[in-house]
């Protein structure tokens, strides 16, 4: 029997944790579902990635209100993916901040990405009808932006391409706490359908240089010790490097996408097959890796139709 498309068969609700990393930093995590970061400054709250719908964001707001009554002034988008950002309207923030590259990707492919993601993973879009449309940044930056939430310094850093062209991490230099978005995953398979495989490991090295003592990944539990942070960075880097090496080796021997997919899925499964969404991500990841290794330096746009055609050809 063929596998159900993407994560359409994944219906199991996850348990939410709201983990305190410092007086100023919290992680809203859910057993491998997309995470949200929270930074509480002297005078304002920043939310990093919003959850997929306004109704789902209400649960983040409920948790925030258990620890502070300061206004939620800032929403930061770590990147453009729908599942991260379409709940933004719930927060009523004064500013929605993203890199200029992320803004450009929303212009170029935001609408197609939204339709594609909702069909891939319906459970992650609870009350999808409450989404008012695409989330548009109100403030963009290139490279680096610093906000002072009172005495708390908050840096938004674009350290290189990886999960997407526009990846932004949030760094609290005084406390050495990092919110990585999907550049780092923990116990969850990195989605690389819109990735830059050759750049991603180098970008991770730049995160390592910061020597975070705690890290909130895109998916998976908050990493609360330097050793766990190193494990998260190393695991993501090895997955990306090994997948790309396997795909390049297959391409070099003239194999087609289908054969390369089956080889790579089997080769990585013993080490990574227990990570959540492995079977969901692999067809997208291998397709993108072969594109990058051959004739498409930039990720091609996924549409709902292209998603289904790809899945049918690899898993049908
Ligand atoms: Zn993403």
C-alpha cells in the first residue's frame, strides 16, 4: 500500500510544554510540532514564530499571560513557511519583523506555499478558516538588527542560507540563548524542500561559534544545556550533509530521482528514521537535493499540484 500523502495521516495531538530558559526566555514546544519562542523584555514581549493559525496562537498567548502581563509588541518570523507564521494576527503586535529575503519569498511564493502546506499537514492548521491571509512583515532588515527591550539586548541575525534563503535567528547575547527556527531541529527530521544544502552546514557552524548555552529549535524539545545544544547542531548538520552526499553520489552514477530517493531513504533510515516526520520530509528533501546538485541553484516553488505529482512518482 502506498504511503498517505505527506502528513495527512498524522492526526495524533501532541502535548505542549512551556519551558523557562531564563527570566526572559521561554520555549513553547509540542513533541516535534512547530515551536514558538517567547522573549520577555523590561517593557514588551517578542514572539518568535506564531503557530499556524490565530486559534492555535491563542494557546501561546494563554501561556504568556501566565508569566507576564507586558504587551506583545513584536512578532519575528524566522522564515516564511505558512505553518510558522499564519497565526500572527492573533498577537496584535505593533511590528512583524522578517529579513528582506523572507519578505521577497512571501511575494514570490507565499500564496502557493500556504495552499501546499495546508494540504500536506491538516492537523497543524487547526481552525484553518481563522487565517486572515498571508502574514506580511511590517519591518525588514538585512544581515542584523538589534532591538533593546529595556535593558535586554535582542539581536536578529541572518547568518547564512540553510532551511530557506531568508533564515533569521534570534540571539540574546547577555544570556547566550538562541532561537534558531528550522535551521536546527531536535528529534525531528529537517524539512529541506526549500533549502540550500551546500550552505546549511556552514550556517550551522556560525551558530556554533556563538556558543549558546540554550537553544530553542524549530521542532523538538528546548535544548537547555550546552551539551544538548551541541547535540542539536551536530545532528542537524550530519543529516543535511549525509543526505546531500548520498544524493550527489547517486546523481554522479547517473541514477534517476526515484532510484536516488529509495537509496537515500534506506541509507539514512537506521540513523534518523525515528525522528518525527521522517517519511513526510524525505521525498521533498531528496527532490530538492537533486535539484541543487544538478540544475536548480534556487529551490523551485512547491505548489499543491507539484507536491502531489512528486509524491505519486516516489511513493505511489
Ligand atoms: Zn520551515
